[in-house]
């Protein structure tokens, strides 16, 4: 365990039980969300590679436009 996590756990241990449980739920949810994202990205590499190849082919064929970041979100 890192020093920072030890410090956080120590401070959390001083909280009332209901706040400890709420904090624990948030932390566990975050860890589970990270695991789901990692799994989703690991399973989508072929799809992402195909989409990237398609985008590059469109760019080489002159079918894309330069992005104007100053014009984003404006009519």
C-alpha cells in the first residue's frame, strides 16, 4: 500500500461508520468501473483498429476536412 493510500485509510478510519461505508462504496465502485473499462477496451481493439484504418483511408482519399477548433459548437 502506498503512503498516500495509507494516509487516506487512516483518515477514513476516523469517520463515523456510515461515512466509512459510503466512502468504501465509492472506492469499490471506482475500482469496478476501471476494471470494466479495461475489459471493454481490451475486447474492442480489432474494432478500433478497423475504424482507425477506415478514417485514414477517408483522409487519404480527400474525404475529410481540417478541424476548426474555434468554430466548434457554433452555428
